[in-house]
C-alpha cells in the first residue's frame, strides 16, 4: 500500500470520527429484551455503600443500596416505551447491542432494529426443565433464526456450577455450533441470597468454577458476565489459563461504588488483559443507563484512548467476530 493511500485512509477515518452525526461505534455486550419493568424506580447509580439489615425490623432491601441522592437520576421509561427509548439511545450513541431473552421477545427487538440488535438466548432453569426440548429450541435459534450468543446463563441464581454435568449438553452444543456463551458470574449487591433469592450462592460466581467445563470443551468461547466481581484474583487466574475467555463489566459498572468499579477495571487492564474486557450495561429498565455507563469508561483517566476503544468496541467485535471496520 502506498504512502498516499495510507494517509488518505487516515484522513478519512479521522473525518468519520469527527462528524457529530456519527460517534465512534460502540458494542454493548449485555442487554435484556425487556418489555416494561413495573418494579423499576428512579435510581442513583454507583451508590457508595451497601447497608446492613435486620431480620426482625424489616423491610429488608433486595440490593441493600444506600439511599443517596443525585441529579439527574436514571428514570425508567414510561409504560410501553422501553424498547423504543432504548433503541433510540442506541441510534443516538451509535451502539450495537447483544440483546438476551426468550426467543420471541428478542425477535421483536431484532425486527425493530436489525442493524442494532445482535440476538442472544439461553436455556432456562435446570429444575423442572425439559432438557431435550431446550436443546431443540437452542439448535433452531442458532442454526435457523440467526441467534449469535448463548446467554444470559444464570446458573449462579440456582446455586449451580457451570461445570455441573447437568448443563454440559448445552455447552457441548455451543462448542459444536461455534456459538459463544455468556455466563452470569458475580455481583449481586447486598442480601441477594438471604433477602431476594434463597438459591443464589456467592461461591457459584467464582470464575475458577469454569475450569473443568473449559477443559472438557477447549474450543468454547466464554463471556464471564459481570467480570466475576469481586473475585479479581480468580478472574485473572482464569484469564491466564484460558485465552478464549473474555469478561464484561455490565451491572458492575453502575451498581457498585465508582472508585471500586474503576479499580476493578484498572486491575484487569493493568494485569495485561485489556484486550478481553468488554463494555456492557445489563440494560433492563433505565434507557439513560447506556450513556451514563459509556461516560464512565470515556472518563477513566487510567485508560489510554486505545484501551477505551478496545473496551467500548474492538474486543467485543473480535469476540463476536463482527466485521472490524463496521
Ligand atoms: Zn447477570
């Protein structure tokens, strides 16, 4: 390639980055195909504390967030407006997103914005589920309906390890079809098990629980959702043992104290794994969450411009095997 062409390409790229009509592309690897969230209230993200509770003097809060004020808050979308509002934000911010949910719900999102929505779906709870039927559903989704990621897999909520042999058949299918899997590991706020979900186990969010699964399925590509927070040492141990493992910072990025979030991301990047950290929101109720959490990465003074682009776009494009130019 001649020097002239190189500089022309460079100029074109710079121009594309600078047009206000089209900000640099971003991929959100962790969204949910909700309709409405009637439970959602206005929230202040990155609350600085989690509070203790007393079983005798309730009510006990399901996340334990302290009630700090902020302005502006993140507001839930008006009833019936959620999908439209989120898709409008994706258009405005130039975001493509992996949207998880049951097949029919995700298809609605994809039909409304085929260029913005990358469809994902997963098997449901183990207890009381017809495994053969789930496998058939997944096979159709991934081979005929264009679904791209198997997630969100919520085994931790059932207190089940991802290496449990009862779920091996689903991961074997993903490996055979060359579909990446996205597994919930970590986070949960305060009181997740004793207040909100009795079968939830913090210990089942240990990233090292993936090791036996990955030994059985060496080609499996894994997205550890919520980056295994707060088990950073185990997360780094897994990243060094398995180069097909990526992490997302969804949920974590807005639901924990800001200093702690930045320290966790910095640790992943400083340890040398900056090409496997992916931006995500866990978008499920507040349309403004996307812009808010992008800003947290954009404003991170410990990240270089290149590291920010890797987290906001390049790593996910590589993990999902998207066209790097788009
Ligand atoms: Zn999750």
